[in-house]
C-alpha cells in the first residue's frame, strides 16, 4: 500500500486525540447494548405477541423460535420526494427476500422526509435543518423496540441520510446497511436549466417557460441529478462503506437496482454474525478514519457545503469530533477529481458512466489520500469499492472499474486533477468563522472588497435586485438566518440574481449566517458564519456601506471598521416573530433555542446527548 500523505496522518491523529473521551463513551455505550442483546431473548409472551401479531404464520414461528436474524427496516418513503418514491415497494420486496435467505424482516418505522426543492424561499424551509434532528429522533424510536439483529436505512435526500445516520449511530451494536434508490435518468441539462433561471430572474422569460424548464429537469422517480446534498449523501455512504460497492448511482426501476437492494439485505444479515460470517456492527464501521474518508470524498468530488454542518453532526453522534480546520487542511491536499453540476456541466449519471466512485476511490487509495485500513459493510479495506456491480446472466456480480476515465471532462485521475485542492476554504476574520465552496467559482471572482448591502432576509435582497438598486460592486450581508434565529434555511433563491450581476461584470459576494444550497454555485459565498447575528455575532453589526473583504484565496473574512467603532455599535434586534409561527414553526422553538453553532453541527440534540453520556468508571 502507498504511504499516506503526511497531512492526512496529522489530521487523523489530531481527530483521534480530540475524540478520545467522546469516542470511549460512545463505544462503552455500544458494548453495554451488545451485552444486553435483543429483547426477543426471554421476552414476555405478551410483548412477543405484540411484536409478531400482524406477521404471517411462518414468520411468527421463525421469530418465536429465535432461529434466524431479524431485520428492521427504517424508511423515509413518501411520494412527495422523487428520490424517495421508489422506496414504496422496498419493504414487501425485502420481506419476501428475507424468507429466501433464512431471515425475517419488519418495517420498524417511518421517518419524515421533506424536500428543500419544494420549500425553497417558503416558510417550510425554516423547518428543514431541524428535520434532520427530528429524523434522528424518529429513527431512534423506530429501533427502540430492541427486537432486531440488523437494520436497513432507506433514505436519500438532504437531511434524511444525516438524520438516519445520527439515529442509527445510537444503535451501533446492530449490523446496519444504508440502502439507496438511485438518481432519475438525465433530463434537461443543468446548464440549460440554470440559464432559464437567470433569464427568469431578469424578467426575460415568464413563469410558463421557467416551469417547463424545471419540469424537464425534474421529471421522474429518483434523486435529482445535479451534485447537491442528496447525491453528496449517496457518495458519503459509499465512500464510508455503508452502501454496497458501486450502488449509489444506479437508476431506480432497473433489474440491477433490484438486485442491489436484495444484496443490501443479505449484507445486513451476513454481518449479524449469526450465519457463520464475521460480525460487523455499525460502530465497527464508524471509526475516526471512516469519518475522515467522508471529508475526503466531499473534497475530491466538490460535494455539498451542507456537510460542513451535517457530517460534523453525524460524526459527533458516533463520538468523533471534527471541525472546519480539519476540512480546510485536508482540502489543501485533496485533488478535485470530479466535475459534476454545479461544478461542471455533467450530471451524476455522466459521472457514474465515466467510472464513478469506484474509479475515484481507487485513485485516492493508490495515491495515499484515503484510509484503506477501515471496516465496511463489505469487510475489511476498500478493495471491494474499486469495483462496479453488473448483472452476469441475470446474477449480481462485481468487476473492476475501468483503468481509465470514460470522460476526462467529468472524472479524472489523481495525476491530472481538475484542481490540486478540494475547493473548500475556511473563512475567518473579525466577522467570525465560515466556509466557502470555490470549486465552481472562477479564480477572477474569488476576491471581492466592496461596500456592504445589509438585509435581514433573502426577499429583501431580491426586492433590491428587482428595483435595479444592485447594479454595482457590493457584498451582500444577509443576517439573522442562523439556526437560533430561524432554523438556518437555505438561501438558494439568492443565487440567480447574484449570478446575473456577476455576469454583468460587477464584483459581488455573499456573507451570511445562513445556508446556501448543496448546489452552491459560481458566486463567492461565505456561509454558515458564526457567531450568528442573534447570538451577538459581528455580522449583526455590519452597516450599509461598510467595506467588507471576502478573499476566498486566503480565507480572509474582514469588516473594515475600527474595533472601537464596531464595539460601540449595538446589534439590531429585528422582530423574528414571523419566523416563529405558522407552518409548524411553533413546535420548533425548543430546537431553535438549543441549537449549537454551525461548526458543531447546529444540532439541538447532540450537545445535550454528549453531556448526558455516562462516565463509565
């Protein structure tokens, strides 16, 4: 094996040391659950009767006799989300397949799944981030019956996979496999879609043209094909060894997709250790090295900035403490090997056809840029993940990925990357700490020093754009968008007008304590800035006309105001009443109140959970 890059070694050792206490507590909790075992053994007769009441007679007999592994299915199915619609028939498929492999299966529970694409710019978006934590809670409830030897997690999109992961991590003693549904077939190209969006923002085309464009892009069951948070989730689950090799980007409704779904069930059963194979628990997979491999995957593919929140929270759920310095230091050494929209014009189907994650992982491992000494649901090491699935006379098999990329405009070897770094920068200065994704930002747009235009929500900036008041160089400061203020919604609707102004030749940038989409685009955007305005952050004291520097090359995020002047300014206190009522937002006041900072994952759950863990003498 090639020697690991020294920076990768340094970051890994630092994460392991930082995580030592939290990781020890997590593993002690896992071992305690392992010793307790499933509730089925010695379960009271009334409890057992409730467990199996609705099952077919043969399944009842098998479960009552404790003869076979029993698998719980947690699903995010609904048909509001194209990515999750294919999950509708998975439970019955899996129950039937269980009987053919000597196991049993039940739907353990369902978790909510909302679509940011539907709620963008609407009140519901303010529930989006906290839906992740709600899903984690629902996952824990689903598995709390403690009757399962293994679990399957059925989910795809933005907050769903992180939430499933956070909940499942609390049951780290179980054999657990994440099961994807795959991307929809390619529709209207992403470049064409983006062009119509900008034309609509300028008033050059009407709503009918915009709707027709969007409908041609999002047109079938499956994940949206651009490389946003949903597909970044799928990449993460594969590079972290929680999906079957090569399974992330196989289209729904195909024989290969069905074969992989059945094989995922078989992997969960096999890893229980009850059929003669080695036992592989979820906690065995979720090591510090596995989490770092996830960071590397995000950087090498130009993945979603949302994972500077989500992956941090996911890691903490398994007792691993990472921060943005880890992302930034790894970004400096990890080459960008993929260009998928918005970082290029191709979609994930093109990426898969060019060689996909198997090609990318092989390149990283062979250049000492990815930990190979990890446990996955497929066993030890990542050799199995340098292969792709196919049907050989109708039977599922794996073969080596191509030696060369099928399209170097989409996927490249480490010897000829699109960029020598991963395109993610840590931003810091007197405005606070944040992150910026520069993989889609041209070098000439990466440094902006200009007067601030300050607003307290994205609609206010859109109104200024429509009124023609933004035809100039400026830095948009959009504040009171943090997790404590309003749940940290994505500000995706800012991208088209800012892109229009940049295309006109103006120097523009964005600074916000909110989020952008996982499809963060070509305008430099310092996002997730904290301390957030509501918590007294300096971003709350910026005034119109103040000079702000956003330097994506050096990571400088600076407000050019004298410290004594800045100190004397009070933080404005706009009314947030409108963000606390309607569309269910009343129910999430406790979440807003207890949300952590962006760099700790912005979770209202994890700080309390970590603090509540026993010391275990």
